[in-house]
């Protein structure tokens, strides 16, 4: 057929349709395939959600009726109050601690297993290779030897203490055995089941808290790097202050806060030379100690040189950083990454600490003592603490417990109450070791000894096991497997590794009935180092620093040790640690800042936390009469910052005196100069000054340190910033700025830009970007879990220097006030709730009180508990 004939038979339009038909079929097939895939994915997701929901519902605990529990010697009663807090009564202590293990597992079993794995370095076994930090975390915990140390401590405990830990373990295991088909949904999501609980696991979890509160070696390593870059003793001294003129040591001496104090006098270059020789490279000496230490609450002179002389630095779960993939190239090389990997607070200024104070009856409305405590830690889902009231013959204590451990950690019994804050005691040193490359190291006496080697196998889900050999000298384990930027062998010496320290005096603390018994128990406390406040039903109040702090005749070392002179010689005696009993002032408070004075005979630390919280507590409460529990809560939730207000005025002054500023900066200056210092969520000035302070550090550090400026960490960095800004030393002024006013104006400008402030800065609400956002540990792996179990971003008032010390996932982990005039009116609350199950009525029921700054009583006496009882469960043999 000819072409014309074809053209006549098949018109152009028909030919075109014929040509397009295959294309249309292909598109139609593709669209149908995509639709089917979407349906399958949605169906799979729906089935997964329903499966998780079904598992969560099945895992809800039995709260009423009767449960048979093999191993009990008699019945145990578990009364749950309106917030699900268990009030457990047993006929014997053995039954009590077994029941405590069982009931805690009812609410928090997956958290127990996660905490155990977190401490022992066994996360990769269930999480797989989801990111380098998981492997880095497990490797670090194996190098630190947490599991091996826990096993040693457990083996050397008294038979009575081992029995109590074993009782608790029997309770956890009884719950696991009974609920193999109804375990918490996280086990279903990760397709595994928990191993049996052991007494050693409880010790491991306790040691993880020690690691959180007493880790200083990371700061010493970063300081060495900063010092090498700076090569300037005076500037290093500015970055690393030791104590401050704002300190309020808990001596109990009345201080007249209405009297002006002398202005801080910056050390001059002329008089630095002889002083810095005594503190080269972060080593402290007692040679000129009295010249720089505070007498009572007097002002401390600024410290010359690299460090002040001093004669006297789990989380409850898995941090989100552990679950985030950071890439392979630089994993573990950045100290900030390592801090996050091992679960230390990673936000700027977030240092695990706390507030506590005690007021004698002469200042209270009731005439009886008041004691308050809020412990600051990483905030997790569920909370790090679990509230409980435990009762058996000879034992009755209530407060917060640590999931995985028996006893009450902080709270009260029938006669005494107590609260903790981190002492910041320096219990770790890094030693530069010499190796011969043949498995030997040079010992202190100059001889060569064989390295001790522990073989560790890290199981990684979906991959081959990782084999790790942990090498140790007499000082401790070599940390190089987790320090890829450090070639020199560094060994960690830590009080945790002292084989003579094997006491956990929690039972003795819980059962103490007076100060003599309580202090005798505390004298046995080894770790973590703590500041303890105390009040009893007889009207006595007290403070004592506790924990084993090494005696270092050659001085404290703020950097790795390169010589043989800095060896430990025993521990600071308990009686010579800072303490005060029934002081004349009737008021004692601590908030992690300096607790030593010029009369303190032994060093404790070079690294204290900023003094602003304790200073604010004293200013808020000292000199007031007729105090009530409501006044305590008002201070715990206080969001005024004197230093932020002071720096706001300085920034405003700088803008006023810098030519060529635009209208936006001038408006910022007006907002800051009229600001009341309250870091409220609706404040624009709070946004401006906070972001300006964040922007300030890179402006002065990067020109001197390069990229290493990001490694700068110091617990008193906020005070260092205040002093540097207010003194305005020419040594810190970068060459491209005419004066300090120009530099500070630029800090405000950059803060506004980087903070993405609106065009009208007066509308820049602090709470629009400063938020609290609590995530379930598996939120990164399973977003549906995060959507159900997390809080989502919520506007957050306060900051890291307010009494309400907070960060995005950091802050008060509980709030407690003991009122000895009304034991049942004493209050306690935690962050979310008692349960770890999102479907439980007790999963989030405390969040409104915690977030809103309110609280509620924790009933204690038999009648008050009965009146609050909502559920009754009998555990029977």
C-alpha cells in the first residue's frame, strides 16, 4: 500500500492516538502501582500502629485485685494514690524490696532494661548500627568498665546489702516471667525480650548516675587543647575561673546582702607573673591560697594564672544524640559528640546539678523546718525518677527512687528528710602514660609493667560483633579507643576504680532517725560527690559535703598530668569536708557553686558551677520570716536572672555608643534597658540578650582558637562571660573592632540574625524558640512513638542561670519540699508521670503540674494514704 493510501486510511489524528496509546498505558500502570504501594504502606503503618497500641494496652499493669508472687513470705499491699504512686507495705524488708522490684517493673520495665544496657554498653545489641554514637557509647562504657566495676562492688557488698539487691531482682524477674506475652510495646517494636535481672544490674544503674554527676576528664582534655591554642595564661585564667565573688558557701554565717560589695578588681598583667608560676597548665598549688579564697561569704578575688589555688567536675534514659547518625568520618573526634554519646547534658550551660536548701523553724510560719530539693538532670521519657512510699517493720521512707535500684534515693522517713545537689568534687585525673609498643607501660617507680587487658565483645544487631581490648595501667583504663584525636596514651584514674570502696549506704540513710545516724551513714558514701541538706522532726538542720575526694599533695590538675608528682594520697576525711549543723543563720543552701572557704583544709574541685542560682536563693529567702511551703515552690520556679539583666544593660549601652546603628538595634537597646530580668516566654528582651550572649563567644574565641573554640566547656562559663564583658580587657578585643562597644553591638546584631528574629524585634517572643521538647528514646527510629509519647516543643521560661535551671531536654527532674509541721502536706512531683506506658492514665498526669510550676502533696501517714487511695493490689505468696 502506498503512502498516500495509508494517509487516507489512517488520518493524522488517528495515527497520533495510535502512537500515544502505549505511553498512556505506561502512565496508567505507574499510577496504579504507586497507588497500590501507598495503600500497602499506609496499611502496613496502620497495622504497625494498631500492633503497638495493642501491645501497649496489653502491657498495662494490674492495679487492683490479687497477684500470686512466688518467693514472698507473706502478703504485700500496694496502694496507688491519685497519681499512681505506689505505697507498698510488707511484713518484712525482704518482701518489701521484692515488691518494689515487681511494682517498678509494672510501670517501667523497658526503662529498666534500657538503663541497664545504657550503663553496661549494650545498646547496639538491640538498636543495631543506627549511628556512630551508639557504637561510640557502647565502646566508651566498655572502656570505662562500668559493668566490671559493678560486678566487683556487688561481690564485695555486705551480705545484707547483696540480699536486698537480690530481693529487688527477684521482684523484677517475677514480673518478667509472668508477662512474657504482654511485655511493654518497646520490646515488640525492637523484637527482643529482656534478660533476667541481677543484683549487679542495679549497681550498674547506680554507677551510671555517678558517671553523669562526677565526670570531669572531658573538660580536662578540652582545656588542654584550648590552652595549647591560646598559649596565654591570663586569657586562660579568664576562661576557667574557680569560684567567684558571688559565691555563698553553706557556712550558716549570716551575710548582710543589703550592704554593697566591692567591685571585682581584674588581675593586672604586672602582678600575674609570680602567681601563674604556681598554676601552670591548670595545676593548682596551695602556696598563695588564702589570697584568692573567700572568707565565709566574702567576695573572692579574681584568679590570676590558669587556675585558682584551692586549699580546701542517664541520664535516666537514652539521649536523642545516641540515636542520630552523625556520619563516619569524624565520629568520636569531637568531645561534644562524645559527651552526647555517653549521655551527658549537651546543651550550652547545662551541667548536671541541682538546688537544695533547708530553713530552721525560727524562720518558718509553723516553727518547724522546711527542706526543698530539685535535682537537675537530662529530662527523659519516662522520667529518671520513680516516686514510691516503702514501708516494713523498721523501714518507712518516701520520695524518689531510681528505677532499677531498691530504696529511696532522696526524700524523707518518719524522722529525717534529705536532699542532694552535685558537689562537683574532682575525683578523676588523666595521666599521660609511656608505652613500649610491646604491651608494657612505665610504672610510677620507673619500671616496666605489663598492661592489663580486658577483652570486650560488643554485639551489634544485624552486623558482626565488635571486639575491643581494654588496656589498663595502675592508674586505670587507657581512653584512646574513644579519643581518636589523641595519640598520646591517656589513662583515667577515678575513685570508682578503688577496689576498697564497695559500700552503698542507702538502707542506712533511709532508716536513720537523727543526725548522728544519718551522718554516720553519709560518712560511708563514696560516690557520686554530693552536697546534702538535712532536717529532722526535732527541729535540727544541717549540711554536709559527702563522697571520696582524693588528697593531692601536688595540687589539683585541670589538664592531663605529664609528671609523676601528682599521685593521690588517700581521701579527704569526712569530718573535714565542708559542713554545718544548726547554724546561727538558720538557713543553708547549695546549688553546685563553690562550697569551700579559706578555712577549708583540703582541695575539692577546680570546676564549680556558676554562682547565680545559689546567690538568687539567698537573696530570695535570707532574712525573711514566716516562710511557708508555697514560698519554697516560688523560689524553685524563679526565672529572674541578675546577670542577664546586667548584661542587657551593658549591651544597650554599647549600642547607644556605637555610631551608625540602625533602628532595629536601637529598638533592641530600648527593650533591654527597660527589661525586668524575668526570662518569661513572652519577653522580647530575654530573646535579645540570650542570643547576643550566644553570639558573643565565637566573636572572641574563634579568632584565637579557630575551630577548636567549639570545644570550650566550663561549668562557670557564664560567670567567665560576665567578667570578660564587664572588664572589657584589650587582650580579648579582636583586631577588627575599634572598641568593646562595637564588639558588643555586633554580638547583638549577630544574635538577632542567627536567632531569626522578626523584623519588629519587640515581637520576638522568648518562648517562640526557647522550648522544652521531651522525646521518647525511640522517637528517632519510630516517629509514631515520638508523636504519642513525647511532649512536642513547648515554650520554656528560665535558662541555665536561673533557679529554674532549664534547657530543651534538661532541668529539674523532680521538685520536693518537706514540711515537718505537716508531713502529709509535704510535696513531690516528677516531670511526666509514674508510668512508662503512653496508654496509662499515669503516663503524663504530672506534666501539667511540672510545666505549670505547681505541685501536690505526697501522702505518708496511714490515714492520709488511705484517703488518697484509688487502687488496691495484694501480692500474695
